[in-house]
């Protein structure tokens, strides 16, 4: 998404793209945005209240760890998990062992290579070579998820944002609270059904100095000690106690342009603006770690406020399908609250989610709910290439 340091940079970019006729209208639709670069650091060394992803959250002393209640109607989720278990369990052989060996001997006599033989063996139901340890781990993981969905279970910590500090930046959305800390948690046990939000957002209007660093619940620590992504057995270096890192969020201000413009102009101009959105513009703000900084870091697409950096359709339409197509760029009831990339650095103290990948999660909120600080009404959507 085109993000610019200021309006002058935006105008110059539009001029170079041959879109000067639309400059005034596009300029009127921009919103300030704070983009983040992640810089990996040891979580224990970060000051309490630091804007970060992963690590241990800094919650008010009297605030309980956020929990997800048992699902009221888990039947569809459970049926999907049972289907996955059945797909892992090896099917019954369609041929006897002697028949399989006879077929392979015939192929050898005809000059088949070992690769051909392996492909044939794997193509026959019940004969594919599997890793019993991986299969058993994944089945246990799916069964544990089934149990977790039917009971209260702790949410996984994603990020915290020091709004008091960020509010001093020119890219800060003026409709956001100018104090306190915003916390993002996620239900890491459930697949995205497109209906019930996976993310839970909490705003505590407290100074960072009043917060206390909190250890993750034992249930989540044990979960991450046992399994890595998608139920694979966790290796010793992936054990929770050996994940010391968090990602400090380093902010960069800019002006963001809504993706709505890609579908709002006449066809001949639409091609030009698509090229403008997709092209590499030297005036685009593309933050990285400062020169000479050797820490792990980079731009994962994390941002606060502004417009969502759509990967597929408009995020506003995803969270509000009845709203239909956005006809006028910049005119929508929805506001982009926060988005983050699903990828992360190795060693980060975080929990893998079954509803994530290398795409982006977008957290959206209606203007009226933001004005009332009803962060419990945040909706989310996930997009990937």
C-alpha cells in the first residue's frame, strides 16, 4: 500500500504516475498511520509497557489473564477436527503385501527406477511411508484442541501498544485513546470460521509504570513445550523455557492511501492506479532497522491506524459482507485498528496459531464503537497471497 512521509511526497508520486488529475481527491482520503519495524530483543530486558509483539504481556496487577469461554456450539469445529484425525490415520491397504511386492517386482523387471517404485508405493492406499511419531503427535494435538474448545481456555498474547507514547507521533490516529495500553490476544485453538472473531482487544487506561509483567498460563506453556506449528513435535530448542525473545515495535509515521481507489476509477485510469499501488515507488515509506543495527528485524506489515494494506479484497467488506462494494474511496463505517504479519522471528516467545500463516491479520472496528471505546466489538479477517 502506498504510504508516504507527507502530502508533498504523495503529490509528487501521483504526478510521476500520471495521476495528477486525481491528486486532490486521493489526498482528501488519506489517513495517518504508524508503521512498525520489529526489532528482536530479549523480553526480560524490555521496559514494562514497551510496545512489542510476543514475550510476556505487561498487565494491570488486578487484571486476570484473558480467557476464551467454552464454545457454545462447538459441533462444527469438532467435526472438522475429527475429519483431520481420520485423514491422518493410515487407510486400509487396497492390496495385500504380497500383491504390492509382486507389482513392484514387475516394475523393476520393466526397468523402473527406485523413484518410480517409491511413487507407486505411495500412490497405493495404506502403503505410503509415514512417520508414526509425527502422526501420533498431530493426532494428540487435534484431540487436545477438541478438549480445549469445550472448556475455558487462556488466550495467546499477540501484542501490546503504548498509546501514550505513540500518540505523540504525527502518524497517530486522533480517534484512538491518547493514553493507556492496547492489548491484543488471540484464540490459538480455533480455526477462523469468518463469523466469530479470533482476536480479543483490551484497553487499559493505565500508565506503563502501573503495569506488571505476567507469565503465560501454565496450560499455554505446556502446550508450546509439547507442540510446534500444526501439531508437529516441539524440538528441545523450541521449548517454552528456551524462547527468551520478543519483538520491540519501532514506530514510523506516514500517510496511508485506501485501496478503495483501485476499483473506484474509470477503466483507463484504474490500470494506472493499480500500477501505482503495485509498483516500487522510491517515495514510499519502507522502514527497516537503522544502518549498522545487527539485531534481527524488519518490516512485517505491522501497523496501527490508517487504512488496511489489503492483500485480497477490501478488509472492510470481509468483516461486513452486507456492506457491499465501497463506491466512494475513504467512506466507510469501519476503521483499521491494527494489523500484523503472521510470520515471526525464531526464538520469539509466542504461541503458534492454527488460523495464521505468512499473510496478515486485520483488526477492524466501527467508528461509533471506537468512540465509545468498545474494543470488545472488534472484528478481524485474515488475508494471504
